[in-house]
C-alpha cells in the first residue's frame, strides 16, 4: 500500500507507542545493574524483588535521559511530574504494580519529522513518560511451571506516545526509524531491537475519509521494522475486509506472528485494562529545576535535522545525501571529520566515498563507522590526493583497501606513505604518456585499423591498453584526449 | 455517591481478594462510610488549588546513576518456595 493514500475508499489511522530502554548503568529505582545477558536473577536486588520494607529511590540518570529526549523533540519538560502505580497481577511483576507516570508525565508534546518518499511530514508526539520494565517469564522447559527472571525488572524505560498522525505502514516505519535514530543520536538508548531495547506497539484503525475515527486494535511488541510493516499491512487489510463484509471491529490487543504473517487477538479478560492508577505514595513528585534543563540543552549534540540542513548549506550536498549522512551520529561525525581532512572542496566526493565505499565495507564486516580500520582523517587525506591530482580515483580505491588491510600505518598520512612506497603517483607528464601511447599504437595495429574503419569499440580497447601500459597511473581523461588527437 | 455490591465484588476481583457474600456486605457499608467522608470534603472550595500528589509538599530526591547492589541471588532464593537454574518457579501462566 502506498503511503498517505486512501486504500479503496478507506483511510488508515495509526499511532505508535514506543518503549525505549534507557542507557543507564543502574535501574530506575534501585542500584542493581542493567547490563544485558547476565545469568538469571543476579541483577535483581531486594527492591526489584519487592521484598517487604524496600523503597524506590529515583535514578538521576534516567531523568536526565527524559530531559534530553524532551529537548530533542521540542517538547515541554514538565517542571513537576508524578509517578503512579499501574496495578495488575503477573508473576514477573513482583510488586503487583508497575511504577509509571499517568496524569502528569515528564515530557509533554513535541514532534518528529519523518521522511516518506520525497516529502517530509511532521508527526506530533502526545507525551513521553518514565517507567520501570517488568521481568521475563519463561514458559518452556518447566513442566507445568513458568520460570521467572527478574534481571529486567526495574530497568528504566521511556514510553514515547505519538498522536494518531500516521496514515500508512510506510509512514509508521519511517516514524519508528526516525525515533530509533534519534534516541541513539542523543545517547539515551542503545536501540538494540534484538535485545528488546526498542520495542513498538501500533494502534491501528481504518475509517472513511473525513469520518469519525474507527475502533482501533493494538499490535503489541513489534521488535523489527520489517515485522511492523507486515503486521500493519495485514491488520489494515483484515479490518477493511471485516468492515466491508458488514462486520464490526472490537477493540483488542493483538500479536503479530511472523511465521504466518498474521495478527491474532490475545486472549485477555474483560477487566485486563482496568489498571486503577493512583499516585505512588512511595515517591514524591519529580521536580526538574529549569537550570538543569538548560544545562542539559547545552550538552546536547547538534540534532540530525540541524546537521542535515548544515550539510546542505555548508557542503552543497543534496537533501538525499545529507539525509543518508545523518542517519546516525557515527556516520555524521565520520563524514565531517573526513571533510575536514580533505577540504570542503572535496565534500561531495567525501559523501560518495562514505555512503558507498565505506558503508559497503562497514556493513559487510558488521562494524560501526567509528571502528572502521580506515579513520576519517585517513580517508580525508586520501581524497585530498585525488583532488590535487596526485592519484586517480581508481588508485584511491586500491589505497583505501590497502589502508583497510593495515598498510601505511595508523597515522593520518597513511595514503601518502603508500603512494610513495608503491610509486602510485599519477603520471601527468604529457610527454611520458605520449611515448607510452605511441608504443601501444605500434603494438596494436589491428585495433588501430578497426578504429579507422569506423569501429568506436576499438577506441575503448586502445584506451584500456594505454591505461594498462601506465599501470593505471595516468589520468584516464588525459589518455583519452591524447589518444584521440593521435588517431584523429 | 455510593457504591453498589456489584462494584465491591469487581474491585475485590481486580485486587485478587476472595471475599464471601457477608464480607462483601460489610465492605460495602465501610466503603460507603469512607465515601461519605470524601463527599463532606468535596464541599470545600478548592478552585485554584493545585492537587497534591503526596501528603508531603516536598520534591523527590534523586540518586546518582551508579551500581551499588551486588549479586545476592543465593540469599534471596534460599527463601523462595521453588527455583531452578537461577529462575524463580511459579505455577504456569500463559496469556
């Protein structure tokens, strides 16, 4: 289904709730560690276990993350917010309630720009609030019993709620991707979806354009962008078919089954959503002083939208390139450092190298841009040698591979060392190239004859021979020119 | 405002409290007594007064983001009814 379009007379309405696990060392209300992958229950302390007499003490780091997020989306960071108990019973929730925020969340409003196709769309945010995660229940392996691991219990989460501004699965995915990039950019969440650090619920309904909102169904726990797209597409089709067949949509919580590609209703009791929220008497209101907000604002990195605009204005990049180069803070930092070393005149070739050559290599080896064996300064210096005609772009690719493989040392001048050591400096002396071309023409009389008979292909073959004779060190345009004037 | 017996049963069910019919009747009377107190308080003019979220009019103190708890699983699990492979075992729950 195409984005922003009405499907056979129906309009799709989607809102997304995201749980971002905050990148703190300790839990939101206790001093237990939050590291992923520990043995079961070794990071669950008395507070996380809800043993009698324990009290929660709020983590400053988690609050700081919420402030950073609020500032990054242009929201109001509430001067006063309140923690509330969300009451329900489940074995991986030892207290019998989850500490969350209800009537007075820490972040109010805000917005996020998303890119769908060629156009930009602003998605409004409702709110973001702090809460604790629950533990994990393992239903397999134990005859008639469930195993409970409370390491995750009390891990800080920021639940980010969008307005129902999304109109297609493509827009929903663009929103989730933009949000995912942003929380990583500002360093509040590692964004690891396999480990559950970033999970989305999608509220989906359909309506006749301009009509009242339809009844929504909530697709829970979407932990990949691909599943989100598939789940919403299936759900939208299902709702439209149900309505067109004269049926009604019942409000429900559904799960997506990646194997069947279908969403199905969770069996849940009628009173499952009566959480009886009330302010948690164990916690006082959270008051965030305005100077704390301003200090945090001063420490925020330049945000993706601002950086993108600056790349366009300062470096003359296209919107497309600037968007790709601000997909993450790592790639943006790498690119800027490379341009700094290469010179602003090389901004465009730098962009191509980072987006194509470097990105391909980094993706293939599954590493981060910051960990690439070719540093930004090394790449910049290499491209400066292309810009000043010391080497051709083809030779630059070979040198890039050599630096990647560890040649030339770790200094910024690795490219220069390799050029000197291997004699890769481009031949620009016309006389020297002409001599080589004369040799090539003498040795390939048959090709010359073919060219003179009108076969343009033979010319390209001769260029190839000439480049080979220069071991790739001549400027191809120059070879082309000299060859044509000699044959002409 | 007063509660119905039906509402008392529902609240008990939500709180997983198993109450008999007699207890429900008693609870209804007691809860309605509390509601009448609240009703009396509602008579006070609170226009322009921000609701408090806590009886104390002070702000939450914060702790630094530092790991201060070490692994005490063995001690905690010594008093658990049943454990296996480091997990707490409970009657099977699947929604």
